[in-house]
């Protein structure tokens, strides 16, 4: 089956085409458009290009997958019909760069490819089984009823880590559970497998995973939470918002703008929002950049350690996404001084693994440590294929 994965931003449309089947997983094409004003136009153009290259006619595309961020009252891997559109629009304010774009794209694909199944994989899906106490904020019930709770994001990436780490740790039983998670839900296993997944990139989160199922994650109600992000704040005391508004004379909109565009690595370092630039400035002696790096590492460690008690032990630690995959110095800083917990890097292995899969832990450590490159589009293609196979 040919599966088209559509990635929609407020002014962008990117796509990848996969051939998926039993034992078949192959990316056939990728492409994209920037400064998009009319999604219908670029979708038609992309489809014409795929047909011209002989890769897929419109009739051959069996399904289109959407990596939707979050929906009001809806999560999981689901057919993208009216209920998904309503859920996306219900939370348009929480994910303004993505939800309206996905709603528009899903509608357009419905008109342009009426024969293809549309499937949404919510970024919140991986956290469906986090216990209520791990999702509920200590706010009045009315806030909770308005949908204010911890949802978590980067679900596709952390699910990929859950599956791949189980394979790397020779736990095919758990890998199988992860593959079928959205179909069958969690399954008990006799011997636990506990993994910490550190998705560190332009946007970052840490997730604790037991037997392939998330026990909690650093991101909360919106992607403005958890670790400091490239230009977004991460965790912030809620008391700071009314105080900043009064003392700095900022409107609520301006507070939001500064917290979502001028904070995070950029805000602290004053150098930029790319870890490469921040690190280079830090190495060059820039004190603010040094502080930004230190703060980021500290927050990764704080969140990672918060799941250790919950998991009650650890077999695997995984680094993924742009920062986690490419920066041995960062992995070294995160793992520093944790020998007593069985977390010991092998300096040479760590130094040599950049942007590729590899084991970086020392042979003596009880926790196996890996780099696993993120591949969210493949996760989408897999989940969409599974979903459509179960529907047909
Ligand atoms: P992502 O959001 O996963 O694409 O990650 C983006 C972040 O990864 C940026 O902050 C970059 O600094 C970092 N990054 C990406 N590629 C590299 C690289 N080759 N070396 C060092 N850092 C990188």
C-alpha cells in the first residue's frame, strides 16, 4: 500500500511517500513547499509530481497520514473524519501553528483524494496510558473540564524509541507489544523493561517507558512546557505570568509571544536558538551561552531522574533527535557522575556516534545506552498502515 505522510505547518507542506506492506517498508519520495497560502494547490502539485515520476497515481495512494499535535477530547491513531477536525479546531489556540493547518490539510485531502483513507496519529497518543495522577494538574475541576491537563508531545518519536530500544535490548516480546500498542493497549510482561527516552532537538522532551508504555513525560498541556526549547520557555512557575504582566507592563498576548518566541535557549543565551551556535559561543567563553547549556543539561537530568523512581530501575537510556543524536559532549554532560546508577558512557563509542544508531554505554554499566535517530515519518507510515489494515 502506498502511504503518503503529510506534514503541515502554518505556511508549509512537506510530504513523504512510502510503500508499506507485510515485511515491506520503503520510502519512495519526499518533497515540500514553503510559504504556502493554498494547501489545495500544493497538494495537487505534489500529487502531479509523484504521478509524473511514475511513483504513484492518485488511485494508488491508499492512505494519507497526519502527525496531528493534539485534539480536544481525542487522541490515539484514528481515522481522520469529522470528530478529528472538531478536536483539532477545539484546541486551535493551544497549537496555533499546527492545528488549523492540519484541519485544512485533512479537509483538502478528503476532496482531492476521496479514495484514500485519512489517518491522524496524535502526538499525544503515546501517553494514553499514563495514570491520571500523572496527567492531572492541581487546578480546580472546571479547568480540568476545560481540557487543561498534561498531554505530552513527541509521541511518535518516543514510541519509535520504545520499539527500537526493545529490539536493541533483545526484548522482542516488548517490541511486539509496542508495535501493536495502539491496537491492543498495554500488555503485562514477567520481566520488566524500563527505558528513558531523551528526545533532544529544537523541541525536547524526556519520557519514561515501562514495557513499551509511557509512564510519564516532561511536556504538559502545550509544547511550551518541560525542558527549555529552542525559543520556547519550557517549565515556568505559573505565578511568573501575572507578575511579569504587571511589573513589565505586558499584555497577555505579549507575554505569550515572548514565552513562545524569545525564550528557551535563545532567551537565555541571547545568541540563537540552535544548540550548535549556543555551544560554539559557550566554548568561546560567552557566559550567557554557558548558562543556557548548563540549564538545558540540568533540566534533562532533572526530568530523567524524575522518572527513575516511577520506573523503579533502568535497563536502557536512549538519546534521539538533533541535539541528542549529534552531540557527544551533551550526552557526556547528561550522564556525568551517574556511575552508581549503572549509567556509564564509553568515551570512544560516544565520541564516534553522531547522527546514526549506535551503542555508547561502557560494557560494565548495568544500563545500556544508545543513540537512536528519530524517524517520525516512518512511525507515521507504520501506524497508518496498521490502522488501515485493521479497517479493511
Ligand atoms: P531537531 O529538532 O531534531 O531537528 O534538532 C534541531 C537541533 O539539533 C538544533 O538545535 C541543532 O543544534 C541540533 N543539531 C542538528 N544537527 C546537528 C549536528 N550535525 N551537530 C550538532 N547539533 C546538531
